[in-house]
């Protein structure tokens, strides 16, 4: 029987990582911004100053919007920055803020899918909600392995529907 106790302080980077894990276009934003910036530099080199400057400004805005959006969402969420604890068993992950202001039960079998990144386990619900569970939440590498195995047994391989 699996019993894992987790504890973490959420960070905006956890949310950003979760968004990139589940939304393919979010992974392409930096590449698009870089390409746009490179073409803008070419315009500057060939003497097209205003289109080049405009393109560079647009590339910076494109690169910065996802970061700003996640940080604003994180800041506006009343429980986002509060310490979270979670108890995981074979069927559920019960999450609660330490101060008791928020509580959530995630039934593992009802999740739409999961992904693993260098930073998080990203749990995706049918409604499109995302629950990033950072690696730092686990007490040991063995707990990480047990959690990964539990998700694989319950939902199949990472990245699945």
C-alpha cells in the first residue's frame, strides 16, 4: 500500500512548468520569439531600422507574456503562495494549505493524464485544471519513484491522454 506525505511552498515557476507541460503552444513561444528576433536583427543589419526595432520589441513582448501571465495569475490567486501538504494513497491525493484556507481531493483514477518534467509531476484533470507537484515536495528519491509508479499503474504512461 502506498502512503506518501508531501509538503511544498508553491512557486510561479511550478505553474509555468505545468502550463508548458500540458499546452504544446506554450513550449513553442520561446522559439517563435527567438526566430522573430533573429529576423528583426536581419532587418536592422540591412538598414530597415523601424521594422527591425518594431520586430525586436514584438519578440520581447512575445517572450515575456507567458511569464508575466503566470506571475500575475499566481499573485492574484489567494492561496497560491501558501505552503501545501498532501497525503497520497492508492486512490487519492488530498491537498491542503497548512493554514487550512484551501482543501482539495484529487481522485487519481479520474485524472485526464499526467506528465513529468525536470521540476514537477503535472496532474491534469478533465476540466483542464493542472496540479503541479514539485519534486522538492517529496522527502526522498524513493518517494518520487513510488509516486511515479503509482501514477503509471493508475493512469498509464506519462503524457497519456
